[in-house]
């Protein structure tokens, strides 16, 4: 590796005083140190591994392996066969720790960054470090993608492209040098334009401030004499510091030490925070016999990222932003659903509504209930195009509002299906826990949060309530807690009214509708349970009576799937309300004939 102080010298010349001098040319740019290249390689890839729920100790081993391999390769840079050996050993260790795919990305990225930032000379061809500069662009974009969103596939392509650029530069340095020169000139012009645009607001602000200071007769760049502790104008030709006297110099030295201490403290705290962020393990996917798939951790992470950014919606109280991933994709309020290929057959459009079970919790796009209904129907030659409007947390109250809006803004479908149950009971249970178990008004999971916000009061009121006895910032419960059958009764009264209102809206819009009551863990046999956090026996019995009372109060015309898993013996339920992909396939098989039949019928006014 070439030293940072190496420079190219011009021929010797004789100076005017007759002494020979060597006039050096400009030295090469100082090579980036091992620490810089280690950060450029480790930080983006470590964050990508963290997003994929890789264990912290694996990320730490990955960082150590890269940190040790870079300086060893630097010492052996003039012996390519030994550098290759170091690279193979590092790749083998990384493949064991983080897998072969990430090991390839790390090895290529480390080599490309090293060449792009340092380069090396080949005595036979004279490869110049500038030949490797075109590799910097793809590497920077790849790192940005890994840090911002974990786009591993695109980043891997860019990293491999950077490696290919380095290989071409190794074989054809002059050509890549010309490419680098062209990029320099283009980058200079682009940067000049961008800097000019970026400086316009700052120049405008400075001009306004200068005009204001001129009006008030004050120049902040020229403070009055005596206002500074040590900046005094010298009265002779001596330096400012010597004119200021030894006391001022001591104060300056102490001030400089203080500033250095503060700067070092900030850097240290920032480095510690970055290290903790890097090594802190995110919530890992819970283990359950219902999810033996190798992609379960990745699906869990994508679902959590999608479900973590709710926004207010005037129609349904909340919504979730669009999301793009390997297993979970949401666009324009619709979950991506399997669609039959183009054909000359009759295609039917189905609107699908519901909560998290209908949306497809713990299921990839092609494993959700509407996806599996569409796949089962296609085997019989029927093309069903589902639009999955379900959303985690929705109850029929919210779905009815969304359905009413869509019925006047979208082309009507051939059928609308409402898949509900768990949220209807859970919403009423949460109300009951607040002493409002008899409240049958339309409700959502946001009730408790909205109530706490409305009754929180000002900061002074909240503080006063802590010290003044008898002053409360929230209303006291209005009713005593109810037992499970009573809670289910009030929930089903609300559900019955929502079914009736939805049916009337559908009849007015000439849209056939179907209502389905979902199965839950409490109504299924014990053989299908694989819960990662099972309920206490007392709570499990309470929820069993809640579910049984709810299904007994179903209005007429609602399809009850509470017994759909009675013949199953494999793990299906990871929790009380959701199933895995196998469970959604069983539900889909029980609904496919009904969905096909109802989509062929004209609209009707059901009256449950």
C-alpha cells in the first residue's frame, strides 16, 4: 500500500542562489484509515442485519471479523495471493456467523470500499487510485438503502456493481481514470448549482439580518472594546495574544481545554449511543409450533414495521401507511392479494373487510384468507379478484363507514364480505374493564386513548390532581364490571345493529353482502393451540364463556365458523384470535363455495 506522504517530484532545477532543489508536485490524497473503511462496511450491513432480526452476538462477531481482516489485508497489499487468502478466511468465518449471502455482500463491500478509498499501484501498469473512484457512487447509494430501509436486494446489486467497477479499473486503469475525470467535471458543475441553490436562503437571511443590524447601529462581527474576555485590539505590532497579557492567554488556554472537553464528551456520548443502537437486539419473533417456517422472523419484522405507523383517518378513525416488503405489501389501503392470471373467463370482484385476522396477521400476502379463497376458486376455473380492505384493529363499526364511502366512490363489486368476531368482543371487554361494559355505541380500540386525551386536562390540572385529594383527571367508572356473558350480550347487540345498517347500505348500492363470524382459540379444540403466551386458566375460562355467549347471540344470516377446526389436529392458533397460513387455508376452503355462490346473486336487502 502506498504511503500517505508519497509524492511525485518534478525534475531538479537550479534556484537563483545556486542551490539545487527538488520541487515536489502535489501529494496524493491521504488514504482513508482502517477505521473509516470499517465504519463504512460494518454500520450499513449491521443495521440491515438488525432489521432482519439477527442476534446481537452475531452482529458483534461480524464487526470483529471485518475489523481484523482490513488491517491484515493492508499489510499484505503488495502480495495479492496473501490478500486473497485473508479474504477467503474472512468470508468463511462470516458465512458461518451471518450466512453466505451477507458474507458475499460484506466481502465485496469491504474490497470495493478499500479500493475506492485507497487504491494501489501495479508496477507493470501503474494503476492510479483515481481509477477506482467511480465505485464510490454505487457504494454510497447501497449504504443509504441499507441504513434507511433495509433494501438488501437492491443494495446487494449495487455493491456487486461497485466490485465489478473495481475489477475493470484493475484491468483498464486508464479508461476508468477518464471515467473518473468525466465524473469529476460533471460533479463539479452539479455541486456548484446545488450549493448556489442551497445558499440562497442563507444569503437572504444574512442580508436581512445585516440590514436590521445597520438600522439599530450594531455589528455583531465587531464587538465593542472591553466586551470580550481576551480579544483585545493590540496597541503595537506585537501579536494579539502577547498584547493581551499572560492572564488572557491563560484564560484562552482554559477556554480551549473546556471546549475540547465538551466536544469530546459529545463525541463519546454519540459513539456510545450509536453502539447501543447497533447492538441492541430488536424484539424477536416469538417461537410457536404454529410457525416452523424459516421466513417467520422476517415476516414478523415486516408486520411489526407496517403496524407501527398509524395515522388519523376521518372515516375509520385510523389508517396505516402503505408498505412494501418481501411478505407484506399494502398499497392505497389494500393488502396485496393473490390474483388469478388473465383469462377469457368471467371475473368477479370481491370486497373483503375485517380486522387483523381478515387482513392476514402472521401470514404472507399469498397466505391470507382472501388469497387462499381466490386460489381455491381458480382450481375450479373461477376467477375471484379480491380487494382486501381489512385493517388490524377494525371492527364492523369502522368497516361499515369505509364500505359506505367506497359504495359511492368506487365501481360496485360483485360481493362484499365482512369477516369479524374477535374485535367485536375485545372492544366490549376493554370497555368493561373501564367500567363501561353496557356502552353499545360504535367503538374502536382507540376509545381508551381518546378518552384519556379528552379528560387529561392541562399540565397544571394533572399536577394538581396528584396533590389535591378528590380531584381526578379522568371520570370514575360508571358501572361495575360485568361477567363474560353480559359483556358478550352488549357486544352482540351492537354487532346486530351494525349488520342491519351495513345490509341497508349494501341494498341501496345494489351490492350483495355476506357476514362471517371468525373462529377463535376458545371455541377450537386444544390440539390446534400453539400459543406463545397462553392465558392463565381463570382468564382462559372467562374468554371461553365470552366466545360461547357471543356465537349464541349471532344475528340470522351470519355464517358461524367457530367449529371449522374441530377436525384439525395440527398447530393453528398462536394466540387467541389469529391463525397461521394453514388455518387460513381451512377457513378459505369452508368459504369458497359460499363466496362463489353469493357473488353470482343480485343485491338483496338482508334483515338479520
